């Protein structure tokens, strides 16, 4: 993740946020691939849709998403009437969360069930686990669709498939946006490339974010638990194993909890 002249590294602090970040990554790849019209970009959309379906195989994922949204709704509702809070913006946000939760409750189907019911996508999914398994001789129907169906028709189909996951996309993007915005970045220093931080166990800690300059030749390795986390800044070297920096490193830190 990049922000202006900085790179942001994130570390989830629980399995729920870990799954949400993976889904966000896949949705972002779909959105980018939908901007193009090449065979590879069409394949990228399909591949990432199938990866999302793999994540959806967790039977409890829908209830996990709803629980997280309801938790955020409750946390934000407490702010109503508080001094310094933009009541109009808060009301709009609470309404948006209500709408997303309602859409998840109304849709009684399993996550991604419409896509799983597609024989065309199922055939691709079955071959995807084999290296090169989606090439032309393995999936002639896929080859035909990519090369003989006109672009406009393919694009409409890709948008339709992606749209069937829009309620999940909205839930994930909104949840992560609120979590990220719950805390601002503050300056921190890693002595000899090492930083240690204790977490308040009474806070609903969700996500650690570290921001460094984009031109820096080091990256953070984050090890996190429920009560504390450590950061080791490593100098990048593509030819050999990365080594921990031995100098003082200034960076920006955000421990998101809401």
C-alpha cells in the first residue's frame, strides 16, 4: 500500500482482519483488471474471482463479516451527540453500515453461490489447481470465450460476475476503511533497527500500520501477538538474505483499534 511518497506495511492482529485484508487484495486486483480488455486481464479477473470463492469456503465467514460490522456500528453509535463529532457525517456512516448489514442478512445464499453454480467457472476452477491447467487444450471453451466472444460481451459478463460479490466487497472495504481511520500515525524510532511495543489488552486492537519513505532501502518484519508486537527493519538485498539494520530508523506507526 502506498501513500504519496510513503509505503505502508500492515499486520493484522486477528484472523478476521487477516481474511479481510486478503479479500481486499483480491477485490483490488479484480477492479484493476476490469479496466483492461486484454486476454491476460480477463484471465486475471476470473482467477481472482475463483480465489475469492476459495476464501469463501470458510462456512463462518459471512457471520464473521456481519459480527464485525455490527461491532463497528455499536462502537460508532456511542459517539452520537459527543462534542466535536460531525453528526451529519456520523449519521451517514451509520446508515451506510445498516444498509450493508441488511444486504448481508437479506441474501440467504451462501457466499459466492451464484458463481459456484456456473458450469463455465466450475470447469475453470477444477483445472486451476494444475500448473498451466487453464491453457487452450485443457479448456477449449475458455479459449473460445477469450478469443471468439467479442470484448463488450466478455466485459459485461465479467462485470456481472463481479457484481454478484458487491455486497461482500462493500462490507470489506467499509470495515477496513473505518479501522484504518480509527487512529492517526505517530512518530516512532527503531533503535538499531528494532522496535518493541506493548498493546493495551483492554482495547480492541485490530491492525498495525507502519509507514516509511518510499525511497528507503529497508522494510519492516512485524511479529505480533495479542499483548505486544516487535518490528525488525531489514535492509533489502535481492541477491542474498536480508540483514537487520543496525542504525536508528525513524518511522510512523499506527495501532488501529475501534
